[in-house]
């Protein structure tokens, strides 16, 4: 049978339809054998249209059917699977405590388990991290077990966690005040100790705030407009913005921004630099420049006066000699 590579979502929809058909069969005929046979045929048809490995089990956990993907993934043949007790598959590689518990939980009632993760080392294919989806079919003692290999996905997730941990360490150690805000809501997602110190809030308090809460109301239209431009990449620096502390006092900061993506979600990172210190340095420099200008003017004036004095002395000497 040709595979149509159905997704997990499509599979769930098919299972629901299967349940309805089984119920309909039950109304037409009360013969348990006929109900079970038609249910098995329909279940096997579904199994063959899904790209992930699937197993249909009987109530005593023996294999009724598996799909082509199962044979390929676990490197077994039909003779090694059908009619076999699930824990005997592949030299008892399936004797997994977590799997036993899952199936025991399903059997007593019509439970549905989705996204149940099991880690197990299979001799034929090495380490596998499986994501199991299990259903007990209505009115018929069968279990459908869908298997997804998420070994590589888990490795990628672990690598992402490590990357995010490194980012957070660098973020927290920065001497600049730093905030991470969601682009759409402007809600704060992360803050470092320095920005908490600058604003007077605890980290917990900061997580309940958004960009709008740390600026004076009168400045919000301009602040939001600049935030939106920064989110679009049109602006990197918002210079000299008024920032409001917890106690209501105001200071001015240059806010440099850069885009950050964590766990697939986009944020805007703002680095705050209090311009008061910079302004102080600039004022001191300006004052020194003014002093220098005054001294220079004084020196020039003194030089001119000395030249004028020397000229007058020379004129007096010349007049004395002419007499």
C-alpha cells in the first residue's frame, strides 16, 4: 500500500473517525468477532498511511499489525513481529519499565496518552528517545501505539538550552543595565541585576512590568514609536530617553537595542547607559575648555601688553638719545 505520509494531527483525526465507525458497527451487529475484524482492518489501513512507526496491539499486548516504517526503523521482518508479545520484539529490547506502566494505565479504561517520552537504547539502531502517542480504541480491546524518534530533536533542544544558559550568564554579568522585552506586547521577559539596581525594582517586580511602566507618561508616545522602530531594525539607539525609577525619580539614558531569539520567540534587548555620568564628564570637560580659553586670552592679552610696554620703552629711549 502506498504511504501518504500523514501527520500526527491527521492520525488523531483518523483515530477519532475509527472510533465512530466502530460504534456504528456495534449498532448494526452485536457479533464481537465481526466488530473486532472490521476494526482491525480499518486500523491496519490507517497504520500503513502514517510515516512514523506504528503498532496495533491486542488487549494481551500481542502485535496485531505494524507498518512499513516500523520494519525500516527497527530493522525487523513481519515474521518477527506479528503475533509476538510486545516485550519479546527484537530480543526483548522492548522490555521497558516506562512502556509497561504506560500500557497498564491505558488498558483499564479508555485513556488517551499523547507526548509520553521514553528513552531507551535499542541494539539495532542505538540510542532512541521516543515520543509515544497511545490510544485504546472504543468497544474493541486494541491499543494503537504511535512512535516518533526525537533523539536528534532532543539533542538540538539540549544544545539550545546550553546556548541560552550562556546567553543568560553574559546578559546577567553585563555592567550595563539590560532588559529583554517581547516585541509585540513590550512585556519584560528577562532583566539583569544592573537594571534592577538602576530602576530600584526586584527581578520579580520587573517581570510584572513592561516598557510603558518605566517611562514618564508624557514621553510614552515618543518611547513607543522609537521601540517600534527599533523592533523593525530601523533604529539602533534611542538617545537621552527619560527613564522612571520605582520611586518616581527620573534619569536619562541612551538605550542601544538588538534583536534576540530565544526558544523560537523574538525579543528586543535594550542596553541602558545612564547619561548622567557622561553629562558630568562633558560638563567638566567644557569647564576646563572654558578655563583654557580664559587663560589663553589672558596670556595673549599679557603678551600684547608686554609688546606695547616694550614699544613705549623703546620710544622713550630714542627720544632721550635725540636730546
